[in-house]
């Protein structure tokens, strides 16, 4: 496993880390014993950064992470998120009282006295124009409840606005072979400001793992079944907002670019790591074998210029018209 600096925090974290959405719920059935085995497998592979959220199984994911962290001797940095439990999910809900309550809940779930990294969880765009929200986060830092804070955003514009606040340490943003726009303007600015970048949805909800087909079926509680058109939350979170059949066709073209011995998932993750502005990719994994396959991407040789160029052409022809200006 290779490691990269996480912005200005002083932490050095695994460039392939662990996204804990799937072990909380929203991706079909999940078994807590297998989820813990997946987390242990990640740590065995050198992962020292786990990303979760209070809303993932309404605390289930955080509690599983806490259990595993207690069982290990390694220092594990845990990032969580707050805000998506608001109902309605409005900018007004991002106030000091609610944020403090969310933090207290996460502190209990994670069995800690201070959160390593708290991220606003894809709040409404208006939140980024409210300095008092970030003032409330500064107060939580001063009070010893959180060490650092960042944001998880839906759009490049939100990311650029967020890093105008000087104490935003990290930005979590969708970045994968189907979502290239963050690299154009946001990445250089984040690098200039020394902001850590967490590449979320790195496998486009499993599409870029290359194992889905037109015959694939998803369980009723899997967002890949119920959020295809953005019925529950932003459609960009599901298959990166790309039409299913279009995505399948693009994957088949990408498959032709694979170097010998690489899986589709490893190729997609290694592609992300070609961008030095990225701190880490945070693929999910419900099984140890998935986790080990993902982690192996860190040790792979850089992708050839020809493969990078060919993938860019696939994006321009098939994907860009669907997603580029939306997010």
C-alpha cells in the first residue's frame, strides 16, 4: 500500500481507503460478520483511513467501524459525515444546534471523545454561502469535539466555494472514469490550497468493476434499484448519473484497454491514482475478497499514456454529454 498526505492535517493515509456506505445499508443485504471481516481485510492490506457517515444504516456503519478499530492496534483515521439525517434536508437545518447533536451521536457510535474528521454530507448549495455554518464547525474544533472538518459535495462549483473557507481540510467528490470534470479546475485549486481530495464513488456504483450486465438485478433496498432516476437522492450518486445501457457499452470499450493481469476494478482505481491531486480513492466493499482486489490497485504500475488517452476519448464520445455540465 502506498500513502499520500491528507491536505494540511499532518496525516498520511492509504491511497486506497475504505468507503463504509455499503456495510451500513443501501446496497442490498449485508451481514455484520462479513462486513467486519471486510474491514479487517482492508486494515491487513494497509488501509488506515475509513470513511463512513451517521446516515449509513442510521449509525450501523459507524458502530461496526468502532468495533473493528477497538480490535486493532493500528492507528486508523475515521472520517464521518453529518447532515443527511435532516428531514427536511434544508440549508436552515445546518445550524450549530443540529450539527452539535449530530456530532454527539457520532461520538457515541464511534466510541470516541473526538471525531478525526467530520464532513458536511452533501448539503444544499446555499450552505456554502453561510459563513455561520463553518463558524459552528470551528467552534466544535475549539471545543475538542472534532479535530478537522471537510465537506462532501455534489458539484465542482460547491467544491470550489467550500475551499474558500480556510479551515476546510478535505473535499469528498465523485471522481472516476465517468466523472472527469473535477480534474479540470477544482484539482489545481485544491492542490494550491493544500486541500485533501477523497475520490468517492470510484467504481461508479460497481459499474466500473465490469461485472454488471443487462441481466443484473438489484435488491429492493439497493440504491441501484430505487435511485436510477434520482428518486431518493441525487441521481449522480448512482452509476455516476450515467444511463445504465450507455454505461455498460462504455465499460465494454474500457475493457479492451486493460493491461494483462488487471481487473476492471483495479484499472479504474489505478486510473484515479494517476491524478496526484487525489489523496485517496474510497471504494466500498462488503466482502474481504473485494477489498483485497481493490487494495492491490495501489501497487500497480502507472497506466500507459495510450490507455489514458483512449479512456479520455471514450468519455468524450459516450459519457461527457450526459454528466459533464451537471456535476
